[in-house]
């Protein structure tokens, strides 16, 4: 999950190509299998309040789509 505090999903996608990722990033199983997701940290994870529950639901959709259904593109996207 890419959930940097204060970033919208679009910000993550725009900055990812020029990001200084750690050594071995490309070797991570999630990266190799296309299971890295970007979500809207600003809306769902960085602020206290009821929307944090929405964030938990988004994580449930990412981790268990067979149970909860896949996340909408508005909620999270694969990178």
C-alpha cells in the first residue's frame, strides 16, 4: 500500500515515476506480482473521524476482494 500522509491518490501516481524507492523495491513480491496499490491518504487515513472507517473498508477490499469486492478506482488503484 502506498499511503503517504497528506497525499491524494493522484499525487502518488504523479510522483511515483521519480520517487527514490528503496534498494530492492523491484524484488519485492508485491511489486513483482502487481499488487502495489495507491490510495487517498488525505481523505481516508490521515485525518481522525468517520472516514477512517471508509479507509478500513478500502483496505479490506484490497486485501480480500473475494469477500468484500474489489475497490473502485476512486478508492484505490494498482500501480
